């Protein structure tokens, strides 16, 4: 087979897998019962996934834990967390964290 045939076959195969996996939940005519333990787990899954991505970015540099407190990410994360505790939302903590991060990074050189 040529490269074009392999490419076409791959695209068609991925399209079929995507349609089947996404349409799987639309196929049943009635609602599929989900166990209560799974419902509880699904409520915290986004928080766990976000923590798994964000925390290493804050406390690690090039695969190693940061060795000094003079890293602009630490105060920025603290300020953003405090802002969120005061006024929950998305934009407020983002702007508060950036307001703490940028001066420390650009002016102080942290």
C-alpha cells in the first residue's frame, strides 16, 4: 500500500473510533444507571486532573523541586488562591496571580 492509502485508512479509522466512542453514550434509549461511587468520583475528577497538571508546574523546574522560595510562581499561586477564597471566579484569581507574578519576575528577576 502507498503512503496515501495508509494515511486515508488511518484517518477513516480514527473517524470511526471517534464516532463510536463519542456516540456510545447516545446509543441507549434510556439513561444508563451510574453507581453512586462513580458519580462522587466524577465530581472530583476535574479538580484532580487540574491539580495533577498545575502543581508540578508551580513547585518544579526542569524536573526537580525548586530549591529556593524566591520563585515568582509561589507568591503568585498564593495570591491567586487567596483571591479565589475571597471572591470565587476565574478571571479574578488569574489577574491577581499575574499581578503578583509579573513584578516579581520582571523587576526582581525571580
